[in-house]
């Protein structure tokens, strides 16, 4: 799946593709406005990618100290651009693995 396909599925779909992992599903639900579902999914991943999305989600909610903790756990620097730029950056990185 490409990043454009992923974004199109957010715009037109009712649910994420079943073949996506929980971390990408979390980003999908975040884009749909379901922060709670996204948060549960990224926590269930139990890996660095989940920690990265977890950090992003806490940045979305404005909890920067908590976000910083999760960025550190994910071995990622805190993103300095907009939330939408970060979302796109994470989606692209995860889909290109």
C-alpha cells in the first residue's frame, strides 16, 4: 500500500484495511478523529513503532512531557513541524518498511 492509498482509505473508508498492522491502524483511526481507538491500538503494538505513534498521539492531545517520554522510548526525536506533517511522515516511514 502506498501513502496515497492509505490517505484515500481514510477519506473513503469505514474501517482500515484488515492487513494493516495495529500501528498503521492507529494512525488511520487518528485521522478519522478516534484518538481513543488509536491510543489503544498503538499501546497494544508493544514495539518501537507503537511507541512512536504513541508519542505522536500525546503530542496531538497537547501533552508534550508525555510525548517526550514516548519519543525517547521509540528512539525518535520530537517532530518540529505540524501535526499533519508528522502524521504523513510516520505513515510514509511505516509503509516503506
